[in-house]
């Protein structure tokens, strides 16, 4: 139980620390160093722009799943 709760907490902490790096890399992929846009446009640009959102949702769902699993094993839920 405690292992699952601690694992969920660690997943969330690491994910929150990495979301800035993911957002910076997405910006770098969409724009060049001088601020001009690259060849990524249309649907590919839209999906690339949503990548930090998908990353945040994945981290949140993984952390919640680990925490709920630990609480369920302990009989709380």
C-alpha cells in the first residue's frame, strides 16, 4: 500500500518537473531560434501543440491509478 502511494507521488513529482522541458522542446520543434515558424503546420502543428497537454494528462492518470490501486489494496476504497 505505502509503496503504491509513494510510487504515485514520485510519478507526479517527476512528471511536474519534466513538463517544462517537454513544453520547451515542443516550442523548439514549432519555431526556429529566431522566432520564425518551421515547416510544421496544419494538423501536425496542432497535434504538436497539444503534446504538453497529453503529457500532463498521462502523468496525472498514471499517478492517480497508482494511488487508487494502493488505496484499494489497503481496503480504503
